[in-house]
C-alpha cells in the first residue's frame, strides 16, 4: 500500500471504565471481553493498551472502548443506581423576586404573558429604539438582525398580529431583557416589563355596557403595580415619540426615570382593522427594584372617625391636577389622610379658559376626634396658597 494504515492504540483505564459503567471488573475480565471482539490487548499495570483494527472506524477514544465493554458485559446486568447529586440552595435575587411577584399579579388581573424574540428587524421605526442597536454578525434573517434596545417592538408586533386575526380585546404582558451597547463592543442587559392593551376592560353582557381602555384605566393599573413593588411613583407629561403627544405620561421614583406609558401614535395604526386606541406601558425593573422600599409598613385600623370636606375650585385650563394636589397635600400635613379629584366640569356657568375641579379631602387624627374649628384653618391655608401660586379660586 502507498499509505499503509497505522495501527491505532488506545489506553483504557480499569478504574475509569468501572466508574463510568458503574460496575467492578478486573483487568482480566475486561481483557476477555475485548479479545472476544478481536481487539488485541496488552497489560500495562492496571491499564490495558488496546490495538484497534483498521476496519473499526467507530473506535477512536477511550469512552468508545468502555462502551464496548459495557455492551459485552450486558446492559441488563448493570445495577441501577441513582447518581449522587449535591444540591445547593440558591435564594432568588431581589430582581427575581420582583419578576415572580409581577407574573403572579398580572395573571391574576387577567393578563396573558407573551415571549417575543430578542432579535428585531434593522429597519423598524426609530421610535421603537432607545439607543443605537447592536448588529448580529450571523443573523438568522433580515427580520432578526439586531438586538432590541426596547421591548416595545415585540409587544406592538404581538398586538398587531392578534388584531389582524380578529382578537380585539387584549391584555398582554412580557418580562424580558433589552440590550444596550457598552464599551469594547459588548452589551449591557436590562430587565423590562411591557404591557399592551386594546379593546374592552370588561366583556360586554346584559348587566352593563362594555368600557374601553383609556389613559386613566392604564394609570390605575400602573399605580397597582407600583403598590405591589412598594414604589412611590410620580406622573409627569411624557415626550416619547411612539405615543400620542397629549395621551402619555412618564414615571419616576424619586429622581429616577423608570418608564412611560401612553396611547400609540396614530402613525403606527397602519391597518383598518386596528383600533385607534392601543395602549402600551414599559417599566425598567432594574431601576424599580433599586428604588423599592425594603419593607412594607403596616398601620392599625383607625378607631376614631374621619372628617370629609369637598372643595370646588375654579382653575385655569393650564393648571393640572398634580400641581393642585401637591399644594393640598403639603398644607394638609399629617391630618390630611386622603385627597382625590372626583369631578371635572366645563360648560355653562364656567368662564372660557377655566374649569371646575372638585376634590374630596379626608382628615383624621389618630389620637383624638377632630372638630370643624381645627379643620377650617387648614382649608383656608390651602385656598390662600392655591390663589397665590396658581390663581386657583374657591367657587
């Protein structure tokens, strides 16, 4: 032969063969099995040197010879034993706890969880991005060629696909990672929560009319999520180009921006089947977990009565509820237990450029029963400060 085959030799360790198979064979027994397979062997202490004939191309490694030993011994003769496993208790991280609580909460509220690709098209609208995307060197396709920097694109695509398949009442959520460029060509990963809504809040039946999602329903859902995560959040007008300019809000915890929500901009309603009002929420869970309070404070049920006062205020249209509520809360100090807006009116009897805002104020002292004489000075201070700072007057 011009290129004669070199006889391959494989060292088989008796101890390893016994450990892998789970039996206890002597070198002599192993040698007997191999000779029956026409595999020449010679002893080297406890090890065996096996000469592999040219026609056995399947025998290349020590484990291949060990497999032949097990086959000759008989698989049915190998005793059944459970592998020894050392279990290590690993407690969930704070972020994992947040994600687990959120999943349970969202499912209990009637949401369906979705999982979308971390890869997204390179040619999507820039409104769905937060930063310049990371490009994949070997993408599966053009549709999956970049890493997502925001989770909103996957939610928008899921909503759109469901709507085009005649599913119009949707409550979807996703907890997933986004990828932002970092130094050295690497990426930073962040965990986000994204919600998507459209259609009716409640199914229509004979007892009541259906109510569609709006910005205030979404705000209530976000407030419940904040309570679940023990977050003190603030709302402010948003500026995300993905949402309608006047139908969006941004969220902050302290001075940290943690997310935004709003109604999808009409520019992205690109099919006649798609309803005009589609809402989305995105919250940065890493920042939310860091801003959350460590423990939940419990308070005893008050055993003293509260006093409620309603204020009807005449405010310019440029003055928002947040500014008025802030002054009422600051002036109410420790005695103001609750303050909320329950009515807005514009029309007959109200000057153009103004609106009537009605607030319900609840006062309570945990140590004694309050009287009207103690409450009235606080209300006078509230009205005086509203007039000075915001030109808001009592009707």
